[in-house]
């Protein structure tokens, strides 16, 4: 009875799979607690946790039957329900037994949450035969949803659920897996015979994923009438080199002008286990240059642009300056896959065209975007192309403020020994202490080491580039940073000071 007295004060049950980063007044619930409480509830015949507002739960290695406790424990105040199934005790000989348990909880959810449910999240990657209609019924039962996440494959919502979501004026956050069937009856299903023209009128954040290419995503975007959209993440399990232009055109034509975060991600084309990949398309992906990217310049509040796609990016220093002018509040700019940069099939990585972005463009971008902390771009590291004007601008800018760049991925940028001191001098000024400098050479070596047509000399060149960037990150940049700090300390003391002889110094600094 003492427990019952205090149980009414419990507001949240948090995810037991997230034991880190908790505040001092937050505790993690062990999986066995729920079944124990359910046994107590069976004895007392009353709701033990009548004030619960949020349930965030992941079935890890706990028995699936643990979730049977939910309906008997939770009261009608529930407004957040997030359920994840990861590495659970699952009978693969009879998978529907586990699915039936999930369905049982979903069917009881309307009684637990009444009409208060505002956040709903379901992530279960099994066969999901009976789960899909049960989850659809749950969605259609609520008209005040603010956030819905059903991004997991293969949970594709039927048309009636999509139609219901499309007219909710409360829905602000949507993470959804779609295909063409999701929209086939959007405007003529029985539950909503006459849908208004303005569908998805209040969306602020949209994450959409498909396995069939971008066309299905474009179909959804054409139905988003909300002018409030600030985040758009597009994920495709199929590499679609031709659909990127249609996507950019659709995004640019949309009613949203406050878009500040835009992500496009394609799966790895080297994974042909599903029969997908670049080989399924008759044409090589076009290089992405200023003509296409300028379509996004109308979004003046853009702070995060991530293009994890398999294209060559044909941009130069002048266009990086255009980006800086269009998006001065930029915090992240990722142009291409960081760990597996695109190389046209049959082409040697060492025969790739020299990128047109130089250290000059990198410096200009960092100076004009003072909030930039993440950048992925392939560079021409030729130190001879670094102008004195750019070097002086960097020196003056970094004398006034601290660097903000916390992660720089140079992809497959070549680094020659003669250029290392200059590159290190520049990076030591634009990277924060402890910042992560990375490249794609190591991943490229792993991808090619099993190919029979690669010579030992080729592998040695890949290894050499990977090691050069690693040494630059671990030793050289820090040495330049130490020298600069010594000089500043000496100036503060009112004298010129001295520099240790074993500390490297370059005229480029």
C-alpha cells in the first residue's frame, strides 16, 4: 500500500536501453519490474500507475511477455507511447506468437491513452503481418497526434491511415515508410471521401523513407501543404541517381520557405544482395554542381545540408563563397558520403579529376559561416594554390574568434608530402582542439583489398594516403597548434618569447 501511495507521482517510464546521460533524478527501469508490478496489480485490482504520461520502452533481451503488463499498469493520462523491439527473445519458429503480444498491447492502447495520445512511435523489424492493421487502427483512433514515428521497415501504413494523418491539424512531426500504395487511395478512401485540398497542413519535421526510389517520396511531398516545414530528411534504400533532380525541383517548388535542415541519403550501391544498386540504372549519376544546388538558395534559413548520395560534386571555390553568402547560419555541410565516396565503376580512384575546391575556398567558407561545425568535402590540397590574401584573411579572422569546426571529412582528397605543412597550418587554425579529421581512404582500402585486379602497388598507395591523413590529424596539426599557443603566451607576457626547436613551424603559418 505504501507503493500505491507514491506510485501516483510517477510520470514517466523511460527506455531501459539508454542508461547513459541521465540526470540525477532519473532512473532506469529493469525489465523484470513490469512483470512484478503486474502481479501486484492483479492482487490489488487497480491501476498501479494512474499518472503515467510517457512510456518509452525497448524490449532488448527481456522476454516478450513483459509487454503484457502495459495495459494493466498504465492509466488514462498517457500521452507518449514509444515502443522498440531490439534483439528480443523471439521464437522464429513461431514469430506470430510475439507479434500477437504486440498486437495485444496496441489494441489496449486506446483504453490506456484515451484521446490524450500525442506522441506515438513503433519500431519493430519482424514480419509484422498482424501488427500493421493493429497499428493502423491505433493511428485512426487518435485525432490529436503531434508526433508519429513508424519509420521501420517493412511497416508501410495502409491508405486509410495515411489519409487520416493527412488531415490532422495537430500533426507536426512525421517519420514514415512509404510506397506508392500509401497514396493510391489517399483522396478516395471510405473514411475520408472528400479530403480538403490542404493535406498535412501543420508539419514541421518530416522524415520519409522508401525502398523503391525517390518517386514515392516526391508523391508524399506534393501533398504537404504546410508552410511551417523546417526539417526534411529523405532516405532511400535504392540508389536513385536520376531522381535527385526531381527531388530538388519538388523541394524548391514546395510552399515551405523556412526549411533549415535538408538531408538526402541513399543506401550503399555496392550492396547488391537485394538486387539494388547503381547497376540497376542505365545511366551514370550526373555530377552535382552549382546549377542544381542553387535551387536550394531560396531557403535562406538553411543551417544543415547533408547529401549522402553517390554523385560526383562538381563545385569550386567560387560556389563555396555563394553557399556562404546564401546560408550564413550554416552549421553542417556534407557533400557526398563521408566513408565511401563515389567512384565511377571501372575507374581507378587515383585517376579521379582533381577537385576544384582548394584551401582558399575552405578558408572562405569557414570565415563567412562562423557557426559551421561539420563539413564533408573533397579538396585540392595543393599548397601552391593557397593565396597570400586567403592566408591573411584566415589569420585575422581567427585572431578575433575561436574556431568552431569540430568535424572535417576530406573524403578521397590527395595529400602529398610537400603539401602537408601548409595543410596542417591551415587546419590547425580552423579546427577546434580535439576536432575529428577523417577521410575515406581507409574504407576504400577495405573495399578494394579483396579485388583480384588490384596490384600491391595500388594497395600501398591507398594505405599511404590513409596513413598520411591519420598522421596529419594525430601529430602535425597538434604541433602547429602548440607552436601558435606558445607564441600567444609569449605575447601576453610582453615579450617575443621563444619557440622550442623541436616544434615544427612553416612559413605557411
